[in-house]
C-alpha cells in the first residue's frame, strides 16, 4: 500500500471570471447566485467537451502519457482539480504528476479549450442569433410593407383607410339609401294613383262606346247582339267596381268636368229641357204629343249629343295629361331604383372594406409589435457585442509548484495503520448490516426512518394464540383481526388521498417474496368494503399471481392493453369482491415489458383515474428489475411491502432510496407477519366471540 501520494509536482493556472455575463442588459442567467455560477464553471471545465478539445491539441496529443492511456479523457477528468479556493472570482485549474513539463502543457491546454469552447462559444452563439434576428426583422418589415400596400389599395377603393371614417361614410350612405327608398315608395304610390285615374278615364270612354253599341245593336233585336251587349256591360261594370279607388276617380273626373263653364251650361240646358218636357207631359192628355213637346224633345236630343261630345273631348285631354304625368313618374321610378341599387352596392362594398381594413390594420399592428420586440433584442445583442469581449481572462500561464513531504504526509504515514484497521472494522460492520433482517415494525421506523402506515399480523402465530377457542371462532377472530389491520392501512391511505389527491398507488417491495401481492389484494378489498370503486392491476408482468388469487382469466390483460391489442373495457374483469375490478397481467413478454416506457401509458392511467376512485398497481420488485421505476411516473404514491424475518434492512432502504431518487412520493411501509403485542390484547377474544 502506498502511504504517500506519488505526485511530486503540481502545475496550476488562474483565470479571472466575472459572475455577470451580460452586464449591459442583465439576463436571468447573469443574475444567478455566485455559488451556483461557480459550480457551473467547475462542471464546464471538467466536461468531456473541454477535456477532449484540450487533449486533441497537437502539443498535448503527442505526449507519450496521453498516447499510452486507453481513456485519456476519463483519466484527466479524475486527475485535474478545479476550484475557487483562492477567491470568489478566481478559477484555479491544477494537475499533479511526475513530469512537470507535461503538466504545464496539459493545464494550459485545458484553460485554452475552456475559453475557446465555453467562453467564446457564447459570443459566437450570440452573433449567430443576431444574424438570425436581423433576417427575421427583414422578413417582418417586408410583410409589413406588403400589408401597407394592400391597405393603401383598399383605402383608395373605399375612399379612406381609416375604419372610423369608413363607418362615418357608411352612416351617410345608409341615410341616403333610406331617403332614396322613401322617395321610391312615394313615387310608386303616385304611379298607382295615376294609373287608377287613367283607368277610370278609360272606363268612362268604354262606357260611352258601350252605350252607343247597345243602342245600335238594340235596333236589330237579335239574340247574339243582346248577348254581346250583356257581356260588354258586365265586364265594364266589373272593371268599374273592382275597387273603391276607381269610384273615387270617377267622382274626381265628374268634378273636373264641372269646373268647365261650357260643360255646365250644356248640363243646365239639358236639365231645363227635361223639366219643361216633364211639366208639359203632366198637363197634356196621355197618348197625345203636342208639337211643343216634340220640339223640346228634339232640342233635348241635340243638347245631350253636345254634352256627350264635350265629355269625350274633356276626357281625351285629361287622359293625355295623365299619360304624360305617368310617364314622367315611371322614368323617375327607374332612376330611383338605380340609385337604390347603387347605394346598396356601395353599402356592401363599404362593409367589406371596413372589415378588410380592420383585418389588415390588425395584422400590421401584430407585425409591427413583433418588429419592435425583435429590434429591441437586436439592439441588446449589438450593444453586448460592443462590450468588453472577455468576462473570463487568464491571469497567468500554468506555473509549477514542486511538492515536498510535510506534516500532512507524515500524518498520513502515522495514521495509515489506524485507517487500515478502521477500514477492516467498517467492512465487517457493513457486512453485518447487509445480513440484518427486519425483526419488528419498529426497525423500519427507527432503523430506516420510513413511515409505517400499517402492519399485518402473523396468521400462524395468531392461530396459536387463539387455540383455547373453537376452530370456527378462531377463523372468525383471524379474519376480523386481518380486516382490522388492513382497514388501518386503508384509513391512512384515505386520509392522505383527501389531502394530497392520491388515486393511483403502487404496491411494491425491495425483492420478491415480501408480500406485496397479498398487501395489494387486501388493500383493494378493504377499499371496496368502504364503498370505494377500486381497480387492482397486476403489473408484475414477469411473475403474475393475481389471476390465480381471484380465479380469473389471465388474458387479455395489462400486457395486451399497453401494446394496444385490446380496449380497456375488454381487459378489465369483475371480481366477487364488492366494488373491486381486476386487470390481470396478461401474456407478458419482452415487448410488453418494453411497452411500460411508452407514452401511451399516460392515456391509459388518465382514463382509469376518471373511472375509479382508486387504482392499486401490484408492481415488480424494485431492485431486481426496472419495471416498477417505469410505472412510477404514472402513480401518485407508493407503498413498500416488508416481510418480517425475511426482508433485509439494507435492501429495503436501497429500494426506498431508488424510489425517492425518481421522485416517487412514498406513503410508507406495510410490515407483513408482524408479531406486535397490540394484536393479542384483550380485544382479541372479544373479536373471536363475534
């Protein structure tokens, strides 16, 4: 055994390191604590990237000690010493050995590689990022220009590029449209009135012709002529009385005729002649016609003929005027219709333009916002590039420090014997510790510091303690005692679930044969008795047991489910235990074990969380195989099964450490086969008697 360290020389170089990389625009990384920054730099110096770069330098690669070394990177990682012992901003890189010149060369190479690969790498990365940001800024500017061009085009067509102006313009156009529609409605109403008046005048003319025709045909007294007269009269009468508007227009025509003096004179003369004839007929002998009456009748016929001629002339004059007025209004109606259609099109175009302007402006705003952010970042990087280029500076080249034996080495010589003796004692103690078995539940708590959440009594010992009772009472007592012990574990689980939201629980052990499967089955039965809908999964794909325990079909099961060969409902089986369902292991093989690491498993457990109050997973042992650790991320907590007089304290602790190292929350341990006196108190006989 070597009592003194073999190195005779030490080469050391010093680097001054600033703990603030971005001192102009500090970033989150530059605000890290000094201690964290120092640890980071130490790790970076000893990284394989830096050490490989140092060893690949020509002056180092040609060294014989490097050429003959099978793994020089690993050797240098172990041999080189990096620390901040000389000051918070002084990084010391040192190497000890027999060949001083080689030590200096290697240490300088490591310092150079650290600066090249780590320090300058940040500046190179920032330069690349600066170029990329400038490219992005140029692309954003081009997009913004294109959108501005599109906005100008829309604004030119719409008359404005401002959405508020377009809305104001839209309101004016809508008012114009409302006025145009009202004027159009008024014009159509006037047209209808004129058409009624014109029809009335035409009816009147037709009525006159009908009277003449009837008088003419009446002379022939033929049946055909009489039928024709009746047809014409009935049609004219129907047309004349088709609406009250026609009657109104007839009264209007009569009023129009009465306004002409000549017409009124003829009408007065006709009335006077009729009155005179009537008076003479009243005084004369019936059947006789005097010459005076005949003269008056002839004069009356002449006056009536003049009256009919006057009516026709007046009717023709009024009809012509009505036709001219109607034609003017129809031209106005056509123009108004064109105006309404034009205004409606303008409103639709304005709506589309307003929406398009808003969309383009929103996109332009988004592009400009991105451009501002990118430009700010570009400006930051440009100023950082102008800042002093080195936040790491090599203070001195590697220097030699020859080693001499001193008090420390002499102390090592004096204490080596004691150390050897102590090492032997430690080995013996460690081997003894390795052989220790769990003898009570207290050792789990006090010896390993693991929380105890339940114990299951030793059934054989319990049976021997109850030999004074009848066999039936013994079995009842054992069942009650077992149920009570498992119910205690269930109570601890429910309490934790209420506070921590636990639904998926792994039941596992350090090695095989420590009662994890029976613990999982008893816990599920207890949860079922408490009214909790529970699913028990046999995830021990290498040595499944639950299908035999529940007398269930072994497949399809968990293996087929995680490989996508069956649906969840097809794999789950009902058990005879109330509220407890079973998912057997299935046909476990190498592919199924590999599938435990697939992401598809997360979807399966997410579905099961929605369907069940609790999902209890019986896993493989922790130490022999990694299956449980693959399932651990999908669980909320884990329970370690420990078997008294079988489980070893070191293996239990190793399993505990392995679970905690992957972030699994461990509720605690359940000790099976416990012989604690609490199970054999005065309550035991009372339980047996029930």
